[in-house]
C-alpha cells in the first residue's frame, strides 16, 4: 500500500511538472510569435514533454491553455501591485496605482496576452470572470479607500471600478499599439489625471457652481 501511495505521489508530481512546463512554454510562445502563430506542436516541442498525447492529457485544447496562461499573467500583475503598493495618502495610492497599470502596458507580455489576444480569445465574459477576483477587485478596493478618505466623491463603487478598468484597458491598448509608446503613455497619463480630478470633491463643487 505504501509503495503504491509513493508511486501515485510521483505520478502526480510528474503530471504537475508537465503542466508547469507546458504553461511556461506557451507563455513565451504566446508573446512571440503569438497565439495564432503558435501550434500545439510548437508548444510540445518547446516544453520538451515529448508528445501531443501528453499535451491533451492535461489540456483540452490550445484555447484552454491560453486561459490558464492569461490567468497566470494576470495573477502576476495583481501580486506585483499588492507587493509594492504606491506610497502616500489615498489619493496618491489611487493615482499612482492606476498609472502603474499603464506602465505595465509597455511590457510585451502584458500587451500581447492581456490586452491584444485576451479579449479576442476569451471574450468579454471570460475576461471579466478572470479579472473580477483580481484586477477589478483591486481597483474597487483602491477607489473605496479613496472615497472613505474623502479623496474622491462617493459614487457607486462597483460601477465606477468597472468603468475605470475599461478605460485603463482601452488606454493601455492605445499605448501598446502606438508607434511611439512613450509619447502615447504620456498622453493617456495626462487624460487619466484629468479624469481622476473630475472625481474629486473640488471638481464636484466647481461643477455645482457652473450649474
């Protein structure tokens, strides 16, 4: 019994290692040359697992593997944001945190997997299902903290978080696809600051005075 148990543990460990090897290989290939230019055979070859049969033993198809790669890249982005929170008060943390998302848009892995191919391959619902527990929840948390501290006006936080994240993703796509990425990032960063200012109590008072 003990011997069989040890054998089962070894098989599980080998299976886990195979999955990790395939995901790591796909993560690199989905950046360059890209998802649509990568075949299952390419992934098998780069991962060193030997056969397509081994691939299909662990993954339904290439799209299933892409979802796992997307989840991993997204989790890494969120983990990095949590590990290195921006300094300052609630306003600084909100502004610098959202600008940090734009900085990430300059990274080839984020550009290709999260911003360009992710929405196409996963679809809107699939994308939001993954982001809901990670990036969206983080944006909502930062917005709620800013509201509690009086840095921005009180608004429906769930709806605001969804709209801010959508704007960030669109802005990041503009950066990712721009010829001059640094210039594009400066432009969208300026607009982001204006949008954030519009949420402050001071902006609300100005708007009320105009009416």
